[in-house]
């Protein structure tokens, strides 16, 4: 009996990566974007980012303490949510906006559905969409001392010429984290190098969006126009840091491909045919809601199970 093997329940595969480890690297990958946002928009951007992170961490701690649940703020997931929410806000918003958005993201989107791993949409984007719907005037005000005009995407939608190089570098109006495509790319390369994200979702998202804009944007495959769409708004930030969220994206290979296609299609529809120049946040949130359906029809069949086994069983 002493030689018998101990058999535990699955999963049996173990990895060195932990949730806190992965989240910490995501925070590090976001630092170039956050740093440039602070440099670009000044101390107001720093305060908004700090308030957003603090409100998310405190909301999670207070809720779990009140509900007598294990305290999970040490896994850095609330920090990631707060940082992403802050990066998706204009630097001009009142300081109570990131606090309200952080509370909504953590309590309403994350904790009320069971906490990390159970949320049905990306909490940061859920918080941002809530703020955009509730306070549209505040959330679309990008006028600062440095930038007094409309965002490049708004100009693009109105037929005004934009400077793509300024958009690549980040010398434009916009939310704190969406302006510098270069900084976002640096962070994405860190995540790719560490194997935290793979290429399927972001590249499928970007390629399908480019095809849609080329076909329906009214400019054909004009690469200056398409580059402006890619560099403007939150598309790159969303593609690499939010669409790839482990909890709210599909786990099946075909499902991840379909998910990317849906993201590109929805973002293209919102930008080209919608009233608003942006559309990434709502595209990702809607795609998040479709994930259970995507996985239902893309999950691999178990070995030895016939495709029509259920129908045959009913006939029998």
C-alpha cells in the first residue's frame, strides 16, 4: 500500500507563472504608455492614473473584506484594471470620474460576478463604457493647454487632413494612453517576448479592421488613411492589452480567430458608420459578451465522440 500513487483531481499540468506574476508584467508593459501619457498631458494625467488605480484596489479590498472573502489585491489584477481604465480617460476629466469608474469596474463588473476569472467583460472597459454613456460631454472633452483641437480620428471622420507621424509619436489630443503607438508597441513586444499574449487575437483584429476600412472607408486601400486609423484612438491599446484579457477572450484556437474577426468588424462599423469617431471599447465589450457562444461552437469534440452522437441517441 505504501507504493501506491497518490492521484489528485485535474488539472495535472503545472506552470511557474502565477496570476500576480502575469499581472505584474502587464503593469510593467504599460509603463511606457503611462509614462508618455504623463509627459504628454502633465500632472493631471498622473493624478488621474493614481486615482484610478487606488479606487480599483480599495474597492476590491473593501468589498472582499465586507463579504468575508479572501483578499486578492495582491494578485495585481485590480492594479491592471485601474491602470487600463486611467489610460482610457482624457486628462481633462474631473478627479471624481476615475474614482467612480474604478468602483463600477471592480464592484459591478468584476466582484458581483465572482471576482477574477468570473467577470463577463473586461472590467476596465466596462467602467469606461459606463462613464461614456453616463457623462458623454466630460468623456469626449480632449481640450488641454497643449492640444486645443479635435482628436485625429474626429478630424479624419470629418475629412480633415491629419499628421500620421504626430499620431505615431503621440503629439496629438486623445485619452492618456492612446496617443503614442510607439509606446504601446514597446509594451506589446514585452508581452510577446514573455509569452503572456500570442499573435492570433491582436493580429486578426488589426488585419480584419484594415480590410474593412479599405473596403468601406471611402478611400480604398490608401495606406495614409489606414495608418491614421491604426495609429489613432485606442485600437492598438485595445488590441494588445484588453482584447487579449485571459478571462474574457475565447480559449479555443478557432474561437480566438473568430473573436479577432468580430472585433475588427465591429470597430470598423462603429468608426466608419457610427456617430462617434472611436469604437474600440464598445467593440471589445460586445465581443466579450459573445465569447460563451463562440466557445460553444468552436470547442473541440472529445476523442471517440461522433458529431451526430446526440441525434443517434435520440433515435435509439
